[in-house]
C-alpha cells in the first residue's frame, strides 16, 4: 500500500483543484468529437446527512468534484456512464469513480508530481486515459 507524503492543507487544496482544472480543460477539448458529452464542475459541498454506497456521488460531502457524463457510442456492451473525480480534503485524497474500472483512491506524490493509487501505486491520469480511449474519441491531454 502506498503511504501518503503529507502535504499541508493549502498545498493539497492547490494540487487537487489543479487536477480537476486539468481534467476539465482536457475533456472539454474533446467535446466536439464525443456527442452527448456532459462536463460539470461541482463546488465544495457538505453533502447530505444520510449517505450510502448507492447515493449519487454529488450528494456526498466533498471538497469539489468533476463529473464527466459519456453517452453510449452504440456498442451493445457500453451503455455510457459517468466518471467522477472527487476531492476529500479531510482525508487528503482524490477519488475516481469510473464506469469501466470502478472506484479508486489517490494521494499526491510530491516527488513525482503525480496522483498515485493508494492500493498499488498506479497513476490516476493513466487509469483515466486507458478507460477513456476504450470507449470515446480522442486522447485527453491532461
């Protein structure tokens, strides 16, 4: 398991916000080649009191989120879905929910300047890019 190198709260906020900015810009550039793509930036929220695993991620407490809703491309095995990037400032992590690969938790590694998976050290940008190119047009330049 990857251990977090502690960032100050302000450093974490800066890096996490920058990550969402980079994703938002990269995917927005691909809107013209991906019909039905919906990109929404959600400001920080305290969320609702009762949250369970089946809840819409936007109802959970977070320090900012980006949702990227992808329409079906006509493939009978792909009905579309929504990617969620969520900041959890209290825990110092970012979560990715992918309609293809599932849920992952990431910490920022200042030495590599990358967000890495807490379970196995994989790179967040690599995971998202692999999922994206399997079902969408273009390669996001994150």
